[in-house]
C-alpha cells in the first residue's frame, strides 16, 4: 500500500511538472532567424537580398522615400511561386535582375525560402 502511494505521488508530481512547463511555454511559432541559419538558402539571401530587404527581410524605407518591401508580412505583391521566381530572375520595380547572377536552382531555392521560411507557408 505504501509503495502504491509513493508511485501515485510520483506520477502526480511528474504530471504536474509537465503541465506547468507546458502552460508556461510560448505557444507562438518560432520566428525563422536568417542570421542564425546555416542553410544555403539563408546564405543566398544574406549575400544577395539583405542589402535591400534588410538582414531579417523586414524591408525598409530609403532616404528618397522608396519602400523596400517586407518579405515576412503584409500585403504581398507577388504571391505565387511563379510570380516570385519571375521577379527575382527579371527584377523590376526598382529591383535588379538576378537571372545572370544566380542559377535557376538557386532562384527556386530563394522562392521556397521566401514562401516557407519567411512567410511560414502563407501567401496572403
């Protein structure tokens, strides 16, 4: 009988500890941090895109008033993979074309990086 009580108290304690830790944990999804990523896609972004879009792709306003878009949130001008690919490859609207600087595979990797890592799979 005594051992049953000890086992019961042990399981109640473990359950309480687990429930307490779960309740205290942040339930928001973790934000993808480009600076911390070691992926090739993040490296491509840092080398080619961050100078304009910012180190964490949050965009910025230039001194002349031009707005470089936030690639993480907001109303996205380019929503589909094809639209994003075309804009990266061909440039336009103030952006330089990357077709001659990046391979088609690298451009596709950046498209997926924007869609999955930066936008979390949402294309507003």
